[in-house]
């Protein structure tokens, strides 16, 4: 399937799933129903390391050694990253794409609002899978975290919550 066709099919699926009420969102996931928080200063290395540490601790608590975790700044550029010993190669790219998409759209990757679903899911930097969450502190988006490999949303939320 051509990339543009694949994007359109995915976008149509999102639109139908959202309209039919079939999209299930975890309770901890931020649901995008209003304007995204404005950008703030980009996340610092110290903040990124704190979020990364909390995400790694949550993965360990869940018994996971298969995750890749990426922290990006407001532009979607990588600030901190870890690939666990048993993570697959494709998890590297997925974690970074989820983080980049969440930072640039200022929205969680698996919960685009219906009016933005078609546009976001056709963007090359947006992965419509759970695990990409904007990092918002004091009402400002500092960057985002992206997790791939399993239990993505729970691990991402642990990283986000470490900075609140």
C-alpha cells in the first residue's frame, strides 16, 4: 500500500472509530477536547532525565525490559533516550515518532480530537498509537515523551507525572 493511501485509510478508520464511539482511551490519558496548551520553554536535560528515570522505574515495576523511551523538546528534537536490553529495533523509531508527534501537535498520540484526526494521522511525524504524551508543566508544553514496546501509556504517564 502506498504511504498516502495507508495514511488515508488510517485517517478514515480513526474518523469512523471516533464517530462510532469505538475508540477506547485509558483513564490516565489526556483527552484532547479543547485547545492544546501553549508551548513553554523547552524541557531541560535535568527535567528529561527525571522523566526518563520515572518511566524506567515504572517499566521495572511492570517487569518490562522491552521498552524504548524517548524524551523530546518542544520542537520534537531528542533530548534523552533509552533502549532497554530486550527492546526491538522498531521500538526505537516508534518511541521517537510518538514523542515527536505528541510534542509538535501538543496532543497525546492515540487520542486526536475528531476534528483533527484526519489531519494528524496523515502527518509523517504522528503515530496513531498510545504512548506519545505531551509534557505539560504549569500549563505550558515543554516537550513530550514517547514509549514503545509494551505498557506504553502507563510508562509514559509515569514520566509525565514525575514533572508535575
